[in-house]
């Protein structure tokens, strides 16, 4: 899922009322983000319908990036029951993110 200022309420906030949602706030010019991206793609494939996993480009999704105080990238935020419940700063391993998601399943 690509999260934008326009679809965030429906795709992340509303969706998190049914299952955990992990949002990778990234920038195309960010080195660690380029490493995080493929991990997010693998995670989305592995988790399937158990969780919603996607990305938000901070240079395009300015409103939501500001709303959740994203100051550095990559920043990954977990949403559950309509609110942000956990933040991961910096490059994260797939295993660490799986553990994080499983807490909210």
C-alpha cells in the first residue's frame, strides 16, 4: 500500500481498527530507506491479510508526516485501533518488525 495524505484516514486509521497497520515513512533520497524498502515489501508479502503494510513518502505525504512528527527517515509507525501505538526509528530488520506486528495481532 502506498499511503498518501488523501488515503491515510481510510487505508491506515480505519484499517487499523481491524488489523495492525505498519507505515514506513521514507524518502527517495535516503540511503537507509533504500535498504528498508525491500524488507517492507517482503514483510507485506509474508504477513498477507494479517496486517496492512505500506509506505508513505515524506516528501509527498507532508501532512501525515507532520501529524505523526516524523523527523527522520526511515521511521516506521504501527497503528492499532485507530491510533499510533509504536514507533521504530531507523533501519529495522524483518525479524524485529515481525515481532512488533505480532504484538498487535
